[in-house]
C-alpha cells in the first residue's frame, strides 16, 4: 500500500449526480411515452438528452481539472484502472446476452422447429426448412443476407488499423512527442468516423436493396441488434477519442500520468474485439 | 499531498446543510443512510401491495382487487421488493460498513457513489407511477416473461426503463465496492483478514457485474420486440419465448445469491460477536461463498423445468442445483460450530441471526426439494414455490437486514435501540412470518396455483390463516420503524463499545457514533 493512502482524494459535494439523475428521469419517462406515440414524450426525451450532455461536460470537465491539478495520487489512479476494467467487463457481458441469443436461435430453437420427431416440426412448421439465415417460419418476405467480404471486411480492416494507430499515439505520448500524439489520435478518429459512415451506408443498403430490416425475423433481429449496439459503442468511443484529442491539444496528460488516455484506448480495443466477434459470427458464419 | 488533503476534506467539513447535504453528498455514511431509508420506503410500498394481495386471498371469490389489478399487485410487489427494497438495503450496508471495516476513508468513487443512489428514486418513481398510466402497471409477473410482457401497454415500458436504470445503479455500485475493497484496505488488512461481511460483498459485487448487463440485454430485446418489430421471443420470426426465460434466469438465479450472500456476511459478523468466539472455519467460509457464487451461474434452468428442455439438461441443472447445498451446509455448520460452547447472549441482533439460520435452513431444504425434477413438475407455479422463496428472502435476507440494523444502529447513531421492543419485534416477526408462509407449503402441495386471485373452497382455511399472519407481519414492521426512529431521536447514549465480543475495526478503532470522516489516516492492522 502506498504511503499516500491516508490522502486518498475524496471529492467535495457535487451537483452533477443529481443533474444526471434528472436527465435519466426525463429520458426514461420520455422514451416510454415516445414508444407509445404520446407527443409529450419527444419533448421530455429532448430535454433529458440536453441535461445529460450538460452533466457529462460538467462532470468529466471537473475530473479532467482535478486530474491536471495533481489531486489524483497513485492509489486513485489504480482505482480508475480497476473501475474502467470492470466497466468494460460489464459491456462484454451486455454483448454476451445478444451473442447468446444468436447462438440459441441458430443452434437450438430453430433446429427444434424443424425437428421431425416433434409435434412442432411435423405439424406446425412442416413447410419450413429452417436454414440460416432465416426470417423464421411466419415471415414470408424474401430478403438477401448481408455478405461478409464487401464492406464488412473493409470495416474490419478499418477497426484493426485504428487499434494500431491508437497504440502508436500512446507510444508518442509516452515519448512525450506531442505532435505525433495528436496526429495519430486524429488518424484513429478518422478511421472510427469512416467506420461509422460505412455502417450507416450498409444499413441504407440493407433496407433499400436487400429488404433486410429489423422485422426480418431472427436474422434481422440479431443482425441489427448486434451491429446496432456495436455501432453505438463505436460512436461513443469516437466521441471519447475526440475528447482526449482536445485534451491533448490543451496540453493535458504527461508521459507518466495519463489514465484518461489509457481508459479511452482500452475502450477502443474493446469495441475492436467485439467487432471481430461480430464479423465472424454475424457476417461470416 | 498535504495541501490536496486539506482541500478535499476542508470542503467536506463545511458540507451544505439541509436537503442539499443529502443531494450533493460524497460521504459514504450519508449515502448509506439514504440507501437504507429509500429501501425501507420501498419495503413499505411493496408491503402495501402484499397486504392487498393477502386481503384479496383472505376469502375465496373476488372481493377487493379485480384480476387485472391483482396481477399488477403481484408483479410490482416482486419487482419492488427485489430491486427496490432488498438489493438497495444491502448496498446501503455496504456503503456504511465496507469502508469502516477495511479502514478506508470513503468509497473509491465517492461522486459516482452518489449517482448510484440518486438513480434509485428515479427508477422507483417510474415503477410506482406505472400504476397510474392507461392500462396500468406491468401485470405479467416479476419475471416479465413474453408473450405477456410483449403485450401490455405503457406500464410495461416504464418497467423496462426502470429495470435499465436500476441495473445501471447496481453496476456502478458494485464496481465501486470491488474497487474499494481491492484498492483501499488499510495496511496489513490482507484479503484473508477481511471481515466476512466484506468478503461476501466482494463476491456479490462480482456476481452483479457478471449478470446485471445480461438483464439489461434481455429487457432491451423485450423492448425492441415490443416496438421495433424484432422477433427475439416470437416463434413466427424464428425466435423463442423460452429463450427469454433462459437469458432472464441467467441473471435471475445469481440474483437470488446477490440477495443472500451479503446476508450470510451480516450473520457471520453477528454470531461470533454474541457467542464471544471467533468465527469457526473462516477460510472455509470464504471458499464456500465463492463456490456458491460460481455454482449459482450454472443452475438457472431449474426455474424452467416445465418449460421444455432435453432430459440431459434437466439432469444437469438438477444435480448442479443440489450441489449448492454442500457449500451452504458448510456455512450453516460453521455458524453452529461458532455458537458451540460460546458464552452466548441473546440481544436482538443475535435473535434475528439465529432466527435467520433456523428459517433459512427450512427455505434451503425446500429449495433442494424443488430442485428435484419430478417434484418440481408437481409444485411448479404453486404456493409451495412461494413459501420456499419467502423463507429465503424474508426470513433469510430480510431477517439478516434487521439483525444488521440492530447490530450497527449504535455505531451509526450513537444511541442504543430499545432492547425490549427489539425483542418484541423479533418474536412477533418470527410468529407472524411462520403463520403467513408455513401454511403455504400445504397450499402448494395441495395444488393451489400462484398469481391467481381466486381459489377453490378447499384452500379457504389455510389462506385465511396466511392472510392473518401477513397482516400481523405487516403491522409488526411499523413497530420496527418506531424503534429505529425513537433510537435516533431519543435513544439512550450508546457505550463506546456496546458489544463486548465485537472485533472488527469499526468497533475497535472508532467511537459511537462513527465520526463524519473516519480513517483519514489508515489504521495499521496486525
């Protein structure tokens, strides 16, 4: 235990948590109303998001200022590491739920539907062949599944490259070469943004040309849920990269003390690894 | 570093007064207090719903609640008690006790700690307000299985978002607890010297980060099935409603251990104190807790034996479930062995702890019975199951919470509670609890189904007994409220160390009440 353990930084009372909770109250009730097509919901949702953005700027701004003024000792730094690590673990488990759903449908429940030894396979769905990708026995609209070797393969290349560029940025930071740091961060941001653009294009393509929609049964559900949440996480990650780009430009981080940077880099590697899972299990197989 | 130190704590010492103190606080004791009061409020709301359910079941026929409203009552009773009362109460204990017991100045993430708490009233508001929207609250049971939950109106959506928010709160709380325990122990406090309550919470927090995100995932799929046309739980689209049950119970079974492991921890603190002997088999207690947690992740489908699964699946989940009785038995043995030849006294915390062991073992055994597939097929969805899980959740989790409150009230408030009234609270709770739930075993074995507002005449007598017990149990908890308030306001001043057998840091190193800031200089643990 370090000798600083008696001086663990305990922040002063703060308004940001209650502001965040207010945002969540507006967003939760707003989203529930919106989904039931009640006009009031859109307004509440908008207000909620606005408050949330205000809270995020204020809270993270405070943390950045506290960090830059040297309030965080080694022990606080270690707390951040544990905290971020376990947060990423929870994100992994969140994706596990969706990967689990994909696995269950493909390998268990759909084969059971066509199993001729059961009532289901024999009588209810006897005209259904159950080969993946499928929209299920009750959805009769034809669709084309998303191929793996066009845009998705290019996207894989983009994200893998961005994992390299963010690592080079980290090396430059540790060597205290600030221009290199900013340059490689910008490259990472550009790759992330390009990935999001490609995903958006892919969605338009799916809806317009392939007739592949969220309503396209089991395949459409898992395809859009997994790629959608991944794309959402890439968007969050890109915003985080932009934030640390501006912090780097403002002279934040030192070669020894830069967990703000490392936390974002960990997160970026996490979205990268999830994408590899997606590429294999959603697109390839 | 000294300047920094002054800066941080200088602010705290002039913390805002009045309501703003509670809204903005970063102090683990303030936040723990708010958790406890919030959970008690939700306990009363959930208890009100339980009273409604028992009032309707007092006699056969439909008297008070129409079936639609009855279903909303059972659903929200479960959700509010699990997510609003029991879980936040244990997090409140963790907030108060973990820093005190490991010699830390506060929780690792003090501001986030505040947010974990203040998300709860938001979620509670969404849940409770769902009663008043068109269509009413969710009515498909606290497990919200589709297709019932893919039907339903605005109330179901409010519930889904409430679950999301509660999940976020739990995840932040558990990450905070893990980090605090791993990174902020006083010098010399090695992992295997930690008090058992801290150990059980560390393992509970791991379970939370493992399964809460999965719950978030499954309610998200439910939401998109409801509003965005996906087919996760719709067989016509290739989905499967049984898949919901698998994913839900992957969360749901560890969840029941999330609600009982900290209870084990509290009881493991209290029994040695009042037996005036160290805990018997400390390290076997740690390993047993970890084994229970690991096993709890591979037994989920015992909740769905009748939903249809391959025989090999039924066998696996049956044997894995029964295996949990082994580490649990180790714990019960250790508690009993701790009391063996101890110089015991029976103050209220000890009474509740012994009551816990006695009744929890009954609940544990009925759990083993339910795990046996052929028996489960008989008792599935009957009052036998209701009796089983109320024996583990009420006389298990809730009794341990009462025990813990009585045990630590002198530390929290500096005042003693009224011992006579405390003992009355215990004996009345004990009597009425068994009156309510013991007869439900018979009702279940005779075939009375759960979640139905009316029943066959043959069940009438036992239902009346059960309802009388429930009303008595509910009223008894108002006595508890009175005891706590009068302890805070006008209780006798507590001695510096009211329990002479207590050995943990909060009793040996801190005065009563614990000062607003404790352990700014960490104690040295030998």
